[in-house]
């Protein structure tokens, strides 16, 4: 017997550097040994079967393949590769010879018979290359250089490779997806009778795979150092690591946005009336901002021009008293991107309710805590955002918290804002996990809102989510009906989106519009502060609901017109006077802006051919109010009323300015934003209007910018210019 110490001493013996003749003798001896081995028949080597170990391995492999001892192709690959590899390793060991300087072959210890020992259950151990202390010879260096210079050609695919690539049965797939905790059960028979190697879990990250490739043989396979025995085999080697793209396929972007076509040009003689619902949402602007800052132009369908325009605060003139909830300001100016047209700029300013006059608030935070929210820009940002909102509430306001994942649950029953620490603790303890049962959460939130309903106050559910509702009622139309039903009780709904990759913007817009609320997208803490602190009054406290605008253009003054934006909020002409048709809300102090591009009669900028037979005349031979460009009508309801009221404004030459620069700074800045939105949507009207001109207009109209919103807009224009080849 040779113990480990003797082997260590033998390993440390210095080997003299061979000369050319020694190399030749060594090569000759190696060839003789090879020829001798080929002539050796099956000779007993201490094995009870009377066969060489290599022959036993071949027979064992053939027996496994013929009897199909492994049930599924995927498991075959995992077990067959280790068996074949370990057999190859043993073959190399038993061929080991000590070759002397004279070229003779000396029998090694491995060739001598050894005492028989009883069979013991095999313990699978990872194989690792033993460290060596021997000095490298010149021949070794030459061999390494040759191997680096001329890498070996890839080997042809084997039967094992083929098996490994075959698709596993459903049961095997479940086995391969098992977590380490489940692997022990599966090794002993597993679920559905499928066994796997204990402790194996293919759910590894790219970094883990890279570390596995560099690790010792057993560790590279993800196999623990001392796993339980598998079957009755003594043979084991690591399987090749699976490619990263097989273990972790690329995540597809599942953001859902509503596809819509840009508003067309209308011929006034044929279609003189334009009707749409007011909008105070801002989600599109912050979504566009995030895309640009991440180095990509936004998807055109994520660009809703009206939301970009209305993202910014403007100093429009407001009403004098709360009895008239808002005031309108109309300005007609030349169009900076088309010398043949003009812009009709309609601005609405809501009455600003003073803090002392603000009604009590009953708020229910409906928070998505599904597994997909476990990202820095989702639940952690959401928690910080709602902490900011809590700091804005008055002591007598009420807060409840409902969460939803696989199912919905109440985290905080209605609690006065005076107990701020209790509310903040409930927010802090939120943790992600599970699927997304949003519909169940909405029902629970409305139920809590009704329990603590405040008459003549603000009763609102504030939904914060990253995406789809994938459990329960998930269809947008069904959710719309649910929201419409609850809206009639006096409880409104606002929606706040977080994160990317799973955002259902289309659903957010649908339920916010039908819940008498707003939709915002929060991508940074600064945006959370803007939406929930700076704009809290307009976000929470509605001064008018179901606000609609209808504009009738005078065909004697205007040949054509088109509405910039508001495509997803268009209404039928008859909807304007129908109080059953829902529309947008205006909050305390909120401003809303709409821009029409109009073609004056006879300007030469018409895009639609005139009718051959012209327009029929009225009985008196003329047209009433022929000096007006248009007639603007605004219909609204007070928050606690169900019958609408009407405000009208004729648009005449008194509303017109002689040049674009003569318009107010807020009007000019909002037009720059409108041009930018159209440019991002690649609309024909602004195709030849450069980003540099947009930046020039915005910079000249920047005005007071206490929060830096307009400065940030200028940076976004520069980013878009660098990303867009069509400048």
C-alpha cells in the first residue's frame, strides 16, 4: 500500500529536464504502451465480475440505454452525463504508467490486485482537480503554446447531447423547476414519480452561472458537496452548464398602451363641431421623460399630447368666486410651424380652494404588493410617495390601507391622520409577493371607503400599481363597469402607475376616466412630490366633475380645423348635453389647456378640396355671428350635483394677437410643448419643425420656473434631438 504521504513525496521529486533524445524515447515508450494495451484482453483487476473496470463501465452504460432505466429524456441527460464522465475518468486512472528513461513500462500500484471489500452505497462527490507542485518543463510550455495557437475542433454531437436537447415531459419540467427545498422530495421519488438530483435548481442567475463555470467540477453543476445517493451508481461527473438564455429567457416588455390615430383635419363646412372630455392626467409626460432619459425615443402611442401640455402649471386667470368653478381664456395666434394656419388656444383655470376651506378627506390607499412590485422603482418608491402624501393631510382626515396580491386584505382600518406614526408604520411594513387580484382589491377598497364616508367631503380610492390585474375580473370593460357603478356612490378613483415592463397604461386610463379621477405615472420621488404634495389640492379636491368642451367653428371664417391631442377623450356631438355621459374632473386650482390648429378662410392653406356646389345659404342670405371664429361651450357639474351647467365664450378678433411673440409666455410655452408632443408622435404637421426651434420657443417663454419643470423640458428636447435622426 502506498499512503498519501508517499504519493506527496513522489510528486515533489524533481524531474530532470529532458533533452531531445529523452523526448524521443518517451514518445516511443508511450506508443509501445498504447500498442500493448490494445492487445490486452479482458484481465481481472480485482473486480468481482472478472472484467476490467472500463469494460464494466461500457456494459453498464449499454444496459442503462437498452433497458431505458431513466424515464424521461431530461432526467436521462442529468444522470447519463455523470455516469459516462466518471467512467472516462476511471479509464484514465487505470491506464496510468510510470515511464522510465529507458522507455520501459513499469506496472503501477493500480495494476496490482487489492483486497476485496464489501459493496457500499456510493456517495456522489464533486470532482476537483488536485493542486500540483511539479515544475513545468519546456515541453509543457511548448504543449500549452500549441494548444493555445490551435484550439481543438468541436466534437460532433453525441447521443447524450441529443437527449439533453429534447423537450422534457410536463412532469420532468416541474422537476427541473424545483427549488432546493423541493429537490429532496423529488430525489426520493418526487412529484408525479419524477426524481431529480437532490439540491439541484436550474433557477440560477447569469452571475451564478459565470461563477459555476469557474468553479470546481462538482460545483459547476450546482450539486452540493455531499448530496444523497442517487440510485446505485458509483459514477458521477458534472453536466455542462445550461446556456443562460435557456435558464432565464429574456423578459418581454408587457407594457400595455392604447393604440390611437392622430386627430384628422376636419372641413368646417361638413363637420363644424368638435366635442371632447376635459383632461387633467399627466401620466404620459413622465412616461415619455423616463424613456428619453433611458436613451430611447418613446413609443408614439405613449405620447398623449394633451397630457404633456397639462403637465405644467400655468398662470391662467381664475374665477372670482367658487360659485363659478372655473374661468376660460381664449387666444388666437399665428402657428409657428405653418404660416397658413393659426392656433386657437383655450385655457381653463379652476377656483383655488384655500386650505382652511378644504373639505375633510376620506382616503383609501389601494396598494399592489404582488411579486412584480419587488423592484426599487416600484414598491419602495410607492411607499416613499405615500409617506409624502400622509404628511400633507390634516389631522381630521381619514386613511385606510388595502393591499392585494393573490387576494386582497385590509392592512389598516380607517384611521385619523392625527395617528400619523400608525399610518406610516403600516406603509413601512408592506412587502411584495403573489399574483395580482386587483379586482378583489378594488371591491374591498370601495367597501372601506363607504364605511368611513364623509358627507360633503372627499371620498377617494387611490390605486397604486405596476400593471395588469391577472386574478379575478381582469377585462378592462368589466373593470370600467365596476368603477362606474361605484362612482355613483360618491367615491371617486385615482390611479398611480409605477415601474416598467408590466405597466397597463390602457387599463389605468380607462378606470381613472370612469372613476372621476386622475391617472399619473410616478417614476421618481420628485414626481411623487409633484403629484401628491404640490398638486395635492387639484389631485384630491374636485371643484367640478364631468367637464366637457364643445367648439363650433364658423365656416365663414374657418375652412378647416384639427384638435391637437385628446384623441382618447373624444365625445359624440350629442354627448355634450347628455348628463349621463361621464367626462373629466377639475381639481382645486387646476388648469386645463386645449389647442386647435385652424385654417382661416381664404388663407390658401386648405388641405381638403372645397365642395363643388358650395354651402347652402340661410334664408336671410347671410350667416349669423359671421365675425366670430368659433363659439366655445363648457358644460360641468358641481361635485355633489347631477345636473350640468353651461359656460359659453364667443371667439372674435378681440381674442387675436398679431404675432406669435405677442402672445403670453404661458401660451407660447404650452405651444412649444404641443409641438414637441406632435414631433414625438411623428405627425405630418411638425415634420419640418426642428427640435432647435421648439427649444428656442420654450426657452424664450420659460418665465418663472420655481420647481425647474420647464428647465427639465428643455433637457428632454435636447435628448430627443440627439436620439432622433430626423431632426
